[in-house]
């Protein structure tokens, strides 16, 4: 910062200086928002920024969390007007602007879903770009293109990245990339005992409830059923 700029800031009127400080604090606090979502089985700590979503989730009775990270990428410059809110129903909603595009992310977890669900939508086609991976120790593999499986020492996790119209790509053996979509649904589920609490059929189970008779089920109908 130039010396002249520093001097100009120091000699701002009190009202402008106070406004500048408050605005700076607001921007700092808005960089990352942390919320807690709870289901009968799971506890999920959601950390949101404009460019990333981190889901730190554990099964009740187990102290080992699974860290699942989604990076939101863009070629349209830096995101603006990032804001996060949480509804009384325990839904975390974040919005921000990329140029002329508004992107909305909604995260829910409930007894109905028995998993963590993230829905993302852009009001312009092809503006949702992401990469998804685990940031926890364990063996990771990609199954059927859209599924990320983690086998840890105490816990197993299964994630689905489901675009509404396009398709995903693998980036190596442990990361799934979605290079351009208007809307997508992401599911995350965990278990410490696959026999008594199986998670591999989570997507199929939700499909049977909200889009019966179709394989694969519609992510749109699942989301609309869970979040009417």
C-alpha cells in the first residue's frame, strides 16, 4: 500500500472510517460460515466459502469424521456477494454471483434422507463447475463414474455426484470433476457397520421413494421430493 493511501485512510472522517471497519469485518466473517446438521445417525459440520464446501461428517458413537470437499471452480472471475443462511428446518443455503450468473447451493440432512444432500443450481446454463474428493485418510476408488467410495479404518463413506443433464469426469483415481452443468445433486452417506447400516443403496433407496420404477432415478424428482 502506498504511503499516500495510508495517510488518506488515516484522515478519513470518523463516520467513513467506522463504515470501512464494519464493512471489512463483515467481509472477513463472510469468508467462511460453519453450520451443524444432525440426523438420527449423522452429525455433519458444514463449512462454506464461495469457492469450496467442506462436509466434516461422522456417525454418532464414532469419533472419526469423514472430510468430503467440493471445490467450486470458474473461468468467470472471482465470486461476489457470497452469503449463507440456515433455515429453522436445518437447511444451509448459500448464494453468490459469478459475473451475471447467480449460483445457489442448498444442503440438507434429515431423518427422511438418512444422508447429507447438496443441491446446486445456476440461473445460467453450464455455469456449475466442481471437483469433489475426500480429504480423509483411507482407500478411495471411483465406481460407475459418478460414485466416490472411501474405506477408512473405522468408517466407510459413499458419495454420488449426479448432474441433471451432462456427465462427470475422473481426475485421477480419487477425484470426480463436473466441467459444466446447470444443476446437480450430491449425496454423502457414512457407516461404521455396512451390514446393519448399508449405504451403497442410498441413491436407489431415495429413487424408489421419489421416482419409483425408474433406474437410474431422476435426481430432480428426488430433490423435489425431499425439498418440496
